[in-house]
C-alpha cells in the first residue's frame, strides 16, 4: 500500500518546510509514504526547498497554470508513480499534518473513495464573516448539485483512492475543489467528510487577493457548476421565465382585445410578448442541446477512465495476464 501526499505550490519557499515537516512519515496499514510537490512555475526557490526538505518527487510546470491544473498534474504523477492513495494538502501548513491519517483511514478500511477534511470554519478567526458565509453558501450549492452531504466543499485537504483519482476530471481552470465533489456525487463514488484541525493562518491567501475577487470567483464558479451539471433544469427554468412573462403579456393583449374590445394600440406589448415567447422557446431548446452535450461528456469520461486504466495499470495488467496464462 503506497500513499503519496501531494502539495500544489506557487511561491511557497517560506511555508513549505513547516508543511512538509508536519506530514506523517509512517502509518499503520501503509507500506510506503512519499511526498510530491507540484511547483507551478514559482519564481522563488520552491523546488529547491522541497528537495532539501526530503520531498521524493517534484513535478515542475515551467509556466504558472493555476491550482486546478497543478492539482491534476499532481494526480497524474501520483498515479504514474503507483500511488494507491493520494492525499492533497496545502503548502501554507494550513491543515494539521497529523490529520492525514484521519483522511486515509476510511479509504484503507474500504469505507470511502474520497475523504474531505472538514475545517472548523466558524472557529477560524482569520476568516471574515463574509468569507465564512460564502464558504457555507458554496458548500450548500455543491451539496445540492452533487447530491452529497459534504459540509466543507472548498477544503483542499482530502484523500482519494487510486480508483477515484482515475475517474476525476477538472474542466474549470480556477478550482478543482467544488467540481471534484460534484463528479464524485454524480459518479456514485463513496465520498465522506471527517473533521480535521487547522493551524493558524500563516500568510494571506494566494488564491484570493481581495474579498471582491473572492466573491466574484465564488459566484462565477457556483453558477458555472450549476449550468455545467444541471443544464436541462437550468435552461428550462430560464426559458420558462421568459416564456411565462411573454405568455402573460400576450394574454393581457388578447383579453383587452376580445373582452374589452380595445384593439387600438398595445402593439408594443404584443411585440414584447412575441419576443419573450421566442426567447423562452429558444432557451429551452438550448437546454436540450446542452443536455445532449452533457450526456456526451459522460461517455467521454467513461472512455477517458478506460484509457487511464490501460495506461496507468499497464504493469498490473501484464502481471495479471501472466498469472492467467500460467
Ligand atoms: N499549482 C498551483 N498552486 C497554487 C497556485 N496558487 C496557490 N496555490 C497553492 O494552493 C494552495 C492553497 O493556496 P492558499 O493561498 O493557501 O489558498 P487558501 O488556503 O484557499 O486561502 C497552496 O498550497 C498554494 O501554494 C497556483 O497558481 N498554482
Ligand atoms: Mg491555505
């Protein structure tokens, strides 16, 4: 059983040593623990510091690609290195390294495919009231969209089984945290949450430079996730709103014309009614098209999973074939 703990990094030379130091070196039920750092085009000495701290693998991305791409590059490397379990943690030592075991245990016991660490958000003094509320709102939207009950969706402290890591796929360039939970829920993976401890915040967030940016990104991400994973209901709802408004305005026109014999004027409202009804119908058709695209996406994801299995488990497969032939 091999556990690889991956740490996505962007200019983390100052906090990385403390984060690595806190990680466990051994664990019951695990034969090997290795650390992997993703150096996402850092301008400082992140990679050098990582090696000095005893990190076993460093994935170098020559240009900064953002956290989601860094996370996926890490997963890819861990799978290639034969990890049975992959843990993701932050380089700012935000999460308590000793709690890695709490994340890994349910996977070792076969109770979960993905385990998300739940931070005591209300007790984190450095998080503003607004940030706490936005995190709660984001988590709620993710719970609704994913049909899971993960209380802390933006948490980056999590563990994945090899099988789960092979099924994941992140489209958003900005964050992987919300999208992966939704995929896990939709693909019927066993995803659970365990409470974890956090350390005091050691520096400002690298992901959000200001509250305005945080709000903008959160709303955009949540909206995008909703449209991406529920296109039919989203566009049908939107289309029905337009259609309903057009219908009511059109009805008013007809009532005025037939019940009150008022056929003068009201051309503007008739035009508005027709335009709204047309927009409504078009939007609903868009929903059907988006639904077809999302069905295609599911097929593509299945194909991608098969390709990954063939690619990553080639060695296991040839061993298996040898066994069967003998
Ligand atoms: N690969 C990659 N990782 C990043 C980037 N920006 C931040 N990170 C890493 O993502 C993790 C979370 O960042 P952090 O600033 O602590 O965000 P917060 O905890 O959500 O406020 C840390 O390990 C960062 O080094 C980036 O552009 N690329
Ligand atoms: Mg952090």
